[in-house]
C-alpha cells in the first residue's frame, strides 16, 4: 500500500477561482431523496395527484386559448372591422336600403313571399357618368317632347288615313311605348348597378364626403368636449362658415380609405391571391388609416365625431390600436 502524502493547506482565501476544483466538482453530491421535500416526493409517487396536476394544466391551457380568442374578437379584424350597412353599401355604390318588413310587402304585392324590385335609377341619389337624378329626369322630358311626332294616326280621319297610308304614321300607343323603352334604356345606362369598379369607387368617395364632411356633421353633431379646467371660448359666427364641401378632414379621409381598403381586400381574396404589389398597397392603406384614426381620437378626445365615425364604419380597436401585422 503506497504511503499517503498530505498536501499543504492554506487558510487564506484564494485570489482566483481554481479550474481544477471546478473540474472535479462537476456533479452534485447531494442525494436525490434530499433534493425535494417530502410533499413533492409524495406527489411524484401518487397517481391521483399526478392526474389532478395534469387536469389543472389542461384547464389552464384551454382557458388561455379562450381568452386569446376573446381578445382577438374584441380587437376585431384590422382590415375589415365590422361590416355595417354603410360599409356593405360600398360594394354597390348605393345608399343602404331600409329593411323591408312583412307589412311593406303586403302593401306593395299581393303575395307576401314576393320580394319587391331593386332600386330604380330614378330613385337613386347617386348615378353613373357624373349625372344627377334631377338632370336625368329633366332631359328625359325634353327628349320625349322632341322625339314626339307632329301628328299621329289616331288624330286623322279615316279618309286621311287612307291618303297617308304610304307614310305609315305611328299610333299614340306606339309612341308612348317607344318613349317608355327609351326611358328604361337611359335608366339602365346611368344606374350604378351596371357600373364598373372605378365608377363605384368615385361614387363612394362622394358619399363619404357627403356623410362625414364637416359641412354636414356640424349641423347635427355637438362640438368636442373641452379639456379639464378649461372654459369654452365664444367663437365668432364667421368662424364656422365654409367655402365649400369638406374633403380633407380626418374622418372623411378615414372613410375614403375604408372604401378603398374594402375594394382591395375583396380583390385579393378572389382574384389576386398572388398579387404581391396590391398586398403591399393594402398594408400601406391600413397603416395610413391607423395613423389617421389615432390622430382623430386624440384630437376629438373620443367625442361625438369619433363615435359617429367608428359606429358607421364599424371600426374596432384592432384597426387603430397597437401594432397591425398583416
């Protein structure tokens, strides 16, 4: 047996950690039985306690998934938001129609199951080709008067009819039928139901200006609330006068962007799934609208103008709050 040689022991503290000691103590000398408490060892050995722990874990995971889905629904779609009647009317360019009740159906038709006809061009507020309803009705009357013949066959006597048979004069019923057909053709031409996407976008922009412009909302909505501790100063009457329609306020621009975003989103869902350029354009429009909404909310302090905008356009917190990632 070789002799044991004792190494010198130094009582003073070492100035630097020893690499040899750290290499030798790479494992723990504490037994596993003493690493945990008695209660933890009991839970590891009890199958009922393990089943309870797994059940609690699954309940927490499912609850977190429900909360995530709930928060996502509260934020809403950052692109579309909530589809309101005003936003849905962007697809046709026509103002939203009131819902037809059973009483209205019974008044118009004998059969309650029969739905009434769609909106006619003469009753639409916005028409195609930059025309107005009054202009179309006026020109139809002028055209009917100019196209009417000087005399009809009904006004002639039987002898005169025989003498002028080679000229083939039209009867009054034929003239009226021809005028009615011409009026129907003009109404179909100027109707937005037969317009293309560019014409509908132009009409939607005009509708947004007429709906959210300050020249219209100033008459119905109260002014924004003043800051705390600040009294509202009296404004001069000439300060509220406008030189024309309001086309540049934040609410008008946000409404126009919403119409363009909906048109572009519908295109990307159907025909432009691989259109990377328009996907980038959609992202830019959404972020631009977010910036406008943040500014408007801060400026109006959540007042009537802000509430009117988000209610009609169906804008949720997901369209302006936080970071939008498409």
